[in-house]
């Protein structure tokens, strides 16, 4: 979970560059879509990923991993 943030953040930067390239086109609908996506990515990269996700993981504690627990209540152990 600690390493996935950098992967998601780099994907967001690449996506922001792609949609940012729509801005100079002059087509109103492309500019609106580009602005909306860039705003959402900025909010995700600055607010959601570094602040909200760790706070929610801390608040939920052991219940944070609820869908991935088996019926015995223990997480599956992966062999490394």
C-alpha cells in the first residue's frame, strides 16, 4: 500500500499532461473536459491520496481490510 501511491501519482501526472494538451485546441468542449479532469486530478493528488486515504485507513483499523479477510477473520498470508 505504501508503494502504490507513487504509481498512482505518476499515472495522474501522465493523465494530466494528456488532458492538459487539449487546452490550446480552442474547442470549447475539449477545454471544459480538460479543465474538469485536471481539477479532479489535482484534488486527488493533493487532498485525497496524501491526506484522506491514510486517515481513513487509520480510523478503520483492522476493518480496513474487510473485503480481503477470509471467513476465519485472518488475512491470507502470502508466501514470499
